[in-house]
């Protein structure tokens, strides 16, 4: 049997979530119902149910995912090798399967704190004794906890991109502009607004893209002029705002960006943090904490094709519970930008086990 938890505002809704997932497979056995505090310190209900191993595998589409089975075969071979390194032959290990699987996942960059918390829930059950089941459980947990933000283009959309230097922010804005203005079934009217008054050539770089796509490009140098520019662009479907790349230690540029965000008039601005997928988890955390009070609504991942391990990135996304909106895979405008999906993220993670 497999134990699984569900969280909702009240026990009834939590149990409905369980029934929604497993109701068509078998009867659910309720093991526990408690109240816990969520990340916002609000009381919510958590229930624990028991289901058969087969129902659990069916719930994650295991029987139909032949490719996943192949990846798990590769993982099992890696675990077999890892066991020899983690557990000496003359040592009696209490949970050899769990420890070996954990060692492989740590190698892939996942957070030990998160892994320990997650594995604690199954450490005393049958899942911890079956490599295949445990691997399926971990992948399902990662997939469940990763968040993506759907692309919504109803009404006027004003998006400001923020981030540290060198992450490809300006190129990403150009890719977004091309997507909205050229690639959708119904092309949108797009304007670019440049707030980067620090970097030499910042305006010229974006002007080059704007000229090629024949879209409006406006430079704003003074904070008090920003609301008027947004008002003048009220007839546009999408307004993309480029900001200066900011080092975590450059308070001057950060304060200037804050001033712009505080002077938008009645306009609602969606703030997206641009993050390089090649960055280490600690660096990403520092960058996020540096910008977090700007009410970040989503993350845009750049250089996704250049990283060998996405586990550290996943650890950040899971810990902060921040959704990914777009994924950029290269320098080509507009081809290398995709709307984020869990499938794209998980495929990238699973593919690492074949490398």
C-alpha cells in the first residue's frame, strides 16, 4: 500500500482531491486528518489516505509511460552502482534502497532538505523498499510541486522584466515581442519600453529588434515620465518593459527600478524575474531574495539548453513555490522561446539520466 497526503482549506475539500485522483481506481482508506499551517501561516487541512501500489502507479500514468520506464531502468543501474559506494559490503544498511535513490537524486542537484522531508513520508512503508516505486513517487512529487504560469493575453498586458546582469533579459524581451506580434494566430499590438539608462548601448540593442519587427519602442529616462508613457500606450495589447541588469550589490540601480514600479499610476504591471538556468541554487536564491520584495509573479528561464543539471533549479522553484512562465533555449529571436509547461521541465530532468 502507498500513503499519500492531500492539503485543502478544509477536510472535505482535501478528501475530494483524493477522490478526484483515486476515486475511479479503488476505495480510499482514510488514515489521518490533521490541521497544519501553510507557508502563509494559515491553518489548512491535511489528510492521509492509503491506496494500493497499482492504483498509485496508474494515477501517475505509469503503465502508459513506456519512456519513463526506460529512464527508471537507467536509474536502477545507477543506483546499483551507487549502492557499492554508499554501502560497504560488510555493513548492514537499514534502508539501502531509499539511501541509494536519495544519493542519485542528490547527484542530480536536488535539495537534501527537501528530499529528506519528502522521503520521510514513505520511509517506513513499502515504497521505500521498491526502487521502481520509489523513483516513480519522487518524479510524481517533483511534477506535482513544480508550478507553471499559463499565458493569459486577455486585456492589456504590461510585463516588466527584472534580473541580474548577463542573464539575457533584453534578448528575452525581444523574443517575447516577436511571439506576441508575429507568431500568434491573432497578432497583437506590441510596444517596448526601455528603462535601462545605465548600460551603454541598451537602447540601441532593443531599438534594433523593434525596427526589425516594426513595433513601437520608447525610452524613459525619468521616473515621473513613466505613468504618462504607459497612458499614451493604452491602445496597445502588450507593453514589455526592459530594466537595467542589477548586481545583488548594486543598490543604486535597484532603488531606481523600485521608483519606476512605484510610479505606474493606475496601471497593473506583471513582474517577471529572468533567471539563467546555468546558475547555482545558492546564487539563484540570492538573486531571488534580492528582488523578492518587488512582488515577483513568475520566473522566465534562460539558457535552459546550456545547463547539465536542472535539479538545483528545481529545488529553488519548489522551495519558493514560484511558477515558470517561459523557457528560453538559445539566442535566436523568436524561435528559442517557449511557453513553460511541466512536461518540458520534467522531460529535461528525466533526460539527464541518459547523459
